[in-house]
C-alpha cells in the first residue's frame, strides 16, 4: 500500500472513531439591553418567516431605513406548539433613534429583560431540538417564560439550511412562583 493511501485510511479511521456530534449548544442566562427597533406585524404560520423578512426589508429599503443589528422574529407563542388559525407576530431589526417610519413599518422598544438564550443552526430539525432543550431546561431549573420569544437571525435566511450557529433564541424568563 502506498504511504498516501495509508495516510488517507488512517485519517478516515480517525474521523469515523470520533463520536457523532449532536447539536448541544449551551443555554445561557443573560440580561438584554433595551433597544429600539423597526418591525412589521405579520399574521400567518411560523413557516412564513422568510416571506415576512422579505416584506420588512422591502419596506425598509423604500424608506431608507438601515438595520444596526441582526433581523429577528418576535413570537408570542412557542414555535413548538401547533397554532390554530393565523397567529400574529413581528419581524424586525434594531435601528438608531430618532426614527419615524411610515406604515406598514412601526418603531418599538425592546425592554431590558432577563432571557435564557441558546444558539443553533437554522434548519427546522435543529431549531426544534434547540427549543425542546431550552424549554426542558426552563422546567428543570424552575423558570417559566415571561414574554414573547425572539429568534435572532445571525445569517441570511437563504444561508440557514447549510450554515451552522446562525440563530440565537431568547426566551424571557422568571422564576416559577
């Protein structure tokens, strides 16, 4: 056997001997800073996030409004639970005030909040796994959700299927009473 083939076989054997790495991102509790953001309200299924982002960006471009951070979705419900009917949620991005957007854009402020945070790849299966881990962690640590969930999209939606570590989920929390 040629030395190059031995090297390739050794490398292959080393790689397959590594235990399968499953998604296991760390859950972190942090305090978010308040920030001003522009958003658009959307009524529809959770799967329509990419269309809502396109609508937000189109309207922002028309009004020369530029983001100062990643685009995000604000959901008053858990994406793990099936929604009946059209749910109301928002897509937005942070901006530098003062700003006076025109409809359908609106300006809002995210308050300072204590959140449990987890990062994950943007694939549907990995997001579901992240949400499951996060809500199981909340239960095991005597916390409950205390406000709408934010999904921060750290890369563009078109990149989500092949990129890793591109979504950060924030769930506002408080101790169970």
